């Protein structure tokens, strides 16, 4: 329970879903985690699910803090790293999980919608990496993990869910494909200085709370879903090892390394890379 002892991590999009699962798993391994989401409440109090996320980790004995930042605001995000480091000191790990999507047919998605997705899904991870790299390079160590998507690839024919579902993820997937490419180039630039940079994507879809439309797809095709714990465990592996410049998929990575999947508090082994998703899970 100490793979990340003494490490500090910033995770974006961490008030729920994959981001929160990664934050909980990292905290269970001893990391001090800063969770980033988009909103503050009145008088500086964290609002909504970000409050609950931070308080849940602290109640479990972990070290956690929250930072509100609207990542679509370029001025606001320009100081995110500095704000995060005010809580637990210099950053060892950056997980770029926050993402934006507009489900629209590729023939119809507008320039404004594309600009919005590319800004959040590509520019933001690059900018936060650039903020993080000077300190990591000076210390000779660091990990940057960009969360990608299986949608970088056109779904195989016949489509597993529906034809329109296969088409409307095109624009979103193209932003993640760009992120994969940039990640690999950046990794090879700085890898010799001790900074490990990779992308990680789920094999298919991850069941998290609030994603009811995803759950319906999973009910029709259970093998298309994976437990959120698989992504958290794969993220932990990539942020505590020397893997460099890889475009990784969760189950494949865990299987290749013979890694068991634990629950998010790290106490119980749930299974291996073949662990099925719990369709009723609310993690």
C-alpha cells in the first residue's frame, strides 16, 4: 500500500468517474492527490461532487485537496499547476483525464464544436504537461498520463451497438488520436530526463455513475464494458513504472504485466485483466 508514498498527483476531471477512481486508487497507495474539477461554491467551499470526492478520500485516511478550474478558460488553466502545488508541494504525477465531447455526425459537427473539443482534449493536456515538465526535469523524475479513448479507431464492421453510435464518436476520437501522437513525441523528447509519459484508454466503455446511456449499451453487449477499477489499476502501473511513450489499453496492459485488479482502496484483489464489469456498479 505504498507504491506512491511521498508522491503528489494532480488529476483533472476528478470529481467523478475514471478521474475519481484514479484519485482514490493513488491515495490508497500513499499519494497526496489534488483533484481538479470545474466549480467552486460560495465562500471558497468546494461544491457538489468535488466536495464529496475530496471528503471521501480524506475520510478513508488519504491526503486530498480540491482545485476548481474551468479548463476551457485559457487564463484560468495557465496557473493550475501553481495552484495545485500550493497544497502538497511539487508535482510528481499529472493525470490529464478531463475531456469534452460533442456527439454529432462527422458531416454535421461545427467548427465551434470541433474547436471546443480540440481545445479541451488536446491543448489542455499539452499545456498542463508543459507547466509540469520544468519541475519534473529539474528533479529527474515524473509521470504524465494522458487518458485517451478506443474511439481513436473506427469501430469494426458490423458495428457492435448501432451505426449512428459508431459515427457520432468520430470527431471526439480524432481529438484523442491527436493526443496519442503528441504524447508519444513528447515522451521521446523528455524520456532521457527521467520523465515517463504515456496514454491510457479503456478497451471499450467504462461503467461509472451517471453514464446511463453507457450502461444501456453494456446491458445489450456486456463484453463491451469494463470495470472502472481496471482503468485505475492500469493508471497506477503507468505512474509507478518506467513504461515510456506507449499508447496503452487497460486490459491489455494489465494482462501483459500480470497485474491483478484491486478495489479502489487497494485492500482486496478483485480479479485479473478478464474481470467482468458489474452492470449495477455505481463507482
